[in-house]
C-alpha cells in the first residue's frame, strides 16, 4: 500500500475529480460502499484485503480519508475579471477621446464622436443642408454646397471637445460650440440668379474716368440692382444646419442690391488719385522745387480700383524717366548773395524791393535711379513727393547802412553808405518865408510824377514834377525842370534836385531811410 500512497502523492491534485472513472474503479467504489455499510465505519479504510482472484487482475486504489467538508473547487474568477477590466479600460480611454453626449457644434449633434468624426459630420451637414426659398412664383431648394457654404469644422469640433469631453460628466448635454457658417457670395449669387432669374436685376458699378486734358478723375454714379438678400438666405441655412432634418424654408422677395463699387467708394478713390497728382513733384526740403502738372502726372500712373474702393497704383517708369532726365537743368543753380539794408542804428529797413534774401546754390548730381525709385514710391502708396538729394553752397550776406544828410548852409546833399559818401549833389532848399524844416526824418513814400501846389491854399502850381520822395509833411526830394540854380535857396520848402540826381536818389533810397536836415 506504500506504493499506492506514493502514486497518490505524485498524482495531480485534481486527478480523481477530473479523470474519467473506468468500470473497474466503479465496481471497487461500490464494494467499498457495501463494506462501509456492513461494519458501520465511516468508509475510511487503511488496509483492504481483496480476494485473491481479484488481486491478480484488479488495480489497487488508496482512498483519501473522508471529510465532512465539501471539496473546494479551483477558483476561476481571475480569468473572467481580466476581460471585464479591459472593457472598463476601453471605456476610460474612449471617454478621453470622445465628445460628451448631448453636445452640438455649428448646430450639428456631435456627442459620442471623436473630433475627427465630428468635423466630418459638421462638414457633411453644412454641405447637405437644404434651404427652400418660397417666392411669389414658386419655390426652389438650394443646398449649402450650392451656396458655397463652408465652416471651420475642425475648429468647431476641437472647441466642442475642449469644452465637453466625455469624461467630464458635468458637461454632458452642455451648450453647443459656436462655429460661423460662411457663404461664398460670388457662388451664392450665381446659384440664386440661376434659380430665381425673375427676382434679379444686375447692379451697375460706379466708374472713374480720367480727363486727359486736366489730369482730373471724375465719377459716374452707381445704379443699384435687385435680388434676394444674402443675409436672409444665410440665416435660413444656419437654421437648416441646426434642424433635426437639415432643412429650412423661408419666404423671399426682391430687395435692392447695391453695386459692388458704390458711388461713395468710387468718389473716395477718385479723390485719392486726384490728391496724389495735384501736388506731385520733386522736393528739396519743404520746397516743391520741380512741380509736375496733373495732366503729365496722370500719364505716369494707372490706378486700379477694387470693388471695395481700394486703389492700387501702377507706375510707368519709362515715362517718368523722360522727365527725370531733365531734373538737373531745373534744380541746379548758382548761389545768390543777399543784401540787407539798415539805418545808422543797425535796424533793418522795411522796403523789400531793396532787400535781397540770399539764395543758396545747389547741385543735384546723378539722376539715373530717380525714375525707378519714384515709381516704387508711387506703387507703395507713399505719395507723390519725391525728396531730392542736393549739394548746397551757402550765399554771401551783405549789410548796407544807408542814410541821407542835407547841409542847408552848404545847399548840399550827402548820400552815405557804410560810413562813406557815395554821392554828393547840390540842392535848392526852401526860400524864406518857406524855410525847409530842420531835424531827423524818414522817407515815407515814392511818387514817380505829380503836380505840386495847384490846389486851393497854395500860391503856386508846378506840373509834372518827377521822382518825388516825401520825408516830412509836404516836404520832399524831387526833380526840377524849371530852374538849374542849384546851390541856392529856391523852393517852397522841398529839396530841389536835378532830374538826373533825383532819379538816382529815388532808385537808391528805400522807404524808412533816415534824412538829417541841418545848418
């Protein structure tokens, strides 16, 4: 029996439970049951003595001790739990990639979809959405695809997932993600015009026309057309996309449709171009040194006006170059010296005809690249003022101190400039009782010729007196044709001079020049 126990110990734990029992072992089991019943034991047999005839042919079994506890079956639950855990993990992973249930984007339900699937669903819904347009003459149906409708489906899907991922239970059934639906106006108008020709009258755009003689652009006003409002159709399409069946209907009638280029837009464009040519030119500093006439400027540019009124300039470099080749002759100049007249106190005399402002000289140099640069400037919208680069030479400035002295005792006029007498001339001052007034005065007027006296209150009348310069009341320097007795008192208070001397002094003396009359 020791061998039998060794067999039992070496056999697998479940050999009795799982093996198919032979007919012989069944018989032995029945005999064992009978033995147990006969001797009143619990069936646990340590040693069994079979009869000799059976011993030779029947196998010998060693039975395990009986137990009141039921046998424990092998636990198989881990093999069931593993697939269940896989399902749960799959659900967790899915919740990380899916949009929450009950969420829509651009009016399209996208709950339970991945972002990619949601984007495809949105795109398909927008293209397939049907809008029925009810008109007085019947109804027509157009799809989103017919109207050139589009939507940023990927952005809408991404927004929906970002706001409401499936794992975020609080976002289930939350507000929809907004995504604007855009209509291609050109395609939509073409589709509507084909479907509803009776409702359409084409608008006429405003036009801008050049008057070549003046270089001025003028506008012919636009004329509005008629057709279906795109805003109405767009609203109906959005409603269709958001509806359960992807359909919507709307009543439409003919409304005014403005021209693409309105009168106001065209006028603004014309004003812009006219302003460009009005003060076009080549500038040295703030000076418009070489102006360009608008009629000529209009041959240098070709304006193109977009439907929204935006102006684009194309410049003709070859035409500009014809003009810029002549710039040196128009710009280059020699310096002009300035002259400033002052009195004995150094105050500048106000008479501008005797004062010369100095003018600097300048040279423009190389002009070969100006046409190219100016064309680029015009096309870039930087205006029609081209800044020239010049080399300058400063002018000289001369100051002249001028005044007139009359020595009555000598009957002589001394003309002073910068401390030197530049001319000395005899005069005839006032004869008593019309003595010339002594003192310091200023030249206040120039008269080429006039009659003196010849009015009530005067006891004389002298006609055609030339080169008159008044300095005190009715006392003046003037030419004298009626005598040549200069150096002696002869006048009614004026300073008589020969006509030649009077003309010279008239030309030399600016308004404000000091006159000193003394004995």
